[in-house]
């Protein structure tokens, strides 16, 4: 993009300040900034002035499969799901764009060592979980790993350094999550350097668009992939490409599936699957009033109890139709490091900007239907969010050992 063209576009949108330090930049810096300006989604930025999000619609419970029902139909589900795996119809998608900051590490979160007597990395444990399916079904599952600009090179180098933990390199594909620019509270673009906009990942709802941009949707179609199992990097006990979960979702005829753990008590801080105005969605714990949170069925179980684990199945044809629409954009006020008027990078003490994110939960809603599928908390839910305390390295280690993993 030529300077005059950039100047015209930025002037039309009231963003000429982005070129303030243009004359100080070398050729590489000018090329980088021009590229970023050319990629700006101006419709997205206009949303900063939109009205506040509407109140929630009518919330009702959603029907799902509990552990008892799954056990009764396990053979049926396993047969359907294992056939789909053997026929190459399922792919796994790992969301791994984050750093291990809350674990005291600047490296990609998946590189964190959770071993005690030997090294055991988060990435390694997840590969081991996937290999269980490979052994059971007799077929490899392609694994797409979403990284970020901040950790892509380091993540790929880590996998190569460890020989992909024994998983075939031909079955692992890396792709970067798309970035979105941050703006100040008045909608002005923020700069992280004189040659760079302040960019941040566009939310976990951007995984499919990022996969498509990387050319990997075409790769999946060539392979005959019909289902994508999307999961987060930080739950070291989760089972991906689980043939029973896959089979149950296929048998349901629904567009998506979601693994859930049953809430332990009404006040537990976890989002729950439900219906909102007849469509599947997630309501956050703080959006449930006390009456709803404590409501129980005839068996004495909590009605709003399907706690999400970020392990979802999406039918490929549904994803293609979702990609033709714009997902709802959520605007989050954040503390965004940025250049001040003097070109000095500052760390704000209060919220100074807005980030634009799309959420995978909105993809579930756009799909129109979802099968909640219960899993045992102690067998499939060991999130690592913190260094110590709740949902930490410590609690995950305890659960891993309970499940026979040698640390």
C-alpha cells in the first residue's frame, strides 16, 4: 500500500495519527506498518461506538446426555465414533495461542513442565491423550494447532525439538490466530511501537477463520474431514477425538456437541450451557440469579448445571455456513500498553482501551443446535489456570496421578 493511499484511508476514518512517526521509520518499519493498515477491518472498529449489548433473552434448561445415559448407549456411540475416526472424518484443533504468564513463564503455555520426577510438558500430555484414540481406533487424527504471533515460532521449534512427541509430523499443522487492532476509549487506534499498531488475538471464536486463511480448511476438505473437535491447551486431562463423544453427537443429528462437567454447587464460578431464546448458549455464573442457580429437578440435581469445559465438536458443513456470516463481536475494556504522545511506550494503570473479540460460544449459537455431553470431572477436567491454588499446576498434578499418569 502506497503512502498516499494509506493517508487517504486513515483520513477518512479519523486515524491519521497512525502516520505520526512515518518519517522516522526505516524501510522494514514502513513495510510492516503499511501491511497492518491494509489489514484493518474498519467495520469492526466502528463497533466501539455501538450501543451496549442487549439484555439476555429467555433462559431455559437444555437437554443433554448425562453419565448414566452415556453408559447405557456407550457401545452404540463408540461404534459410530470409532468408525468416523478410522475413516478419517475427524480432526482435532488445539487452541494454544497463550503464554504461561500466570504460571510464571514467558514461554508458550503448552511448553510448561508439569512433571515431578521427569519432564512432562502440557503439549506432551495432550499428545498422549490423543494417542489413546489412535491406539483404540487404529488411525491417526490430524491435529491443527492454533498459535499466536507472539508464540508461533517458539511453539513450532518446541515441537520439532521434541520430535513432535512421537506423533507423525505429517499429521500436525500449525496456524496463527488472526489479530485485531486495539483502540482507545474514543475509538482511536493505539500504537505499540512507531511502526506497529497495538494488536491482540481476536478471541477463540476466530479459530475457523484463521484456519481458513491459513489454507488448512482446504487441507481438511481434501482429507474428507466432517468434524472438528476444538479444545483448549490448558486442560491436561481432556480427551479429544473421543469416539464416544463423537458417536453421540453424530447419533443426535445436531450440529455441535459440547462436553460438560456437572456443577458441584450453585455458586461455582463456571459458565453453564442452556437455551437462550430457543438457541444453545452459555450463561455466566454471575448472570444466574440465586433462584436459577439453586433450582433443582425432581432427582435433586441442579437444573442449570452443565459447566462448559471448552471441548466442542463442530460439523464441517455448519462451519462453512457460519464463516459466511459475521460473528457477534464482544468489546472488552482492557489495560493496553501503548505509545504516548511523545512516542514512549507506557503501561496504563487503568483501562485505557478496547479489544475486539469473537467467542466460540457464539459459534455454537450460530450453529443452532448442540448436544451437551457429560464427562466425569476427575477423569477429564484438570485445567491449569494458575501456578498454585484452584485450577492450578498443583491440582492438575493430583488429578493426573489419580488417572495413572506418572509424573
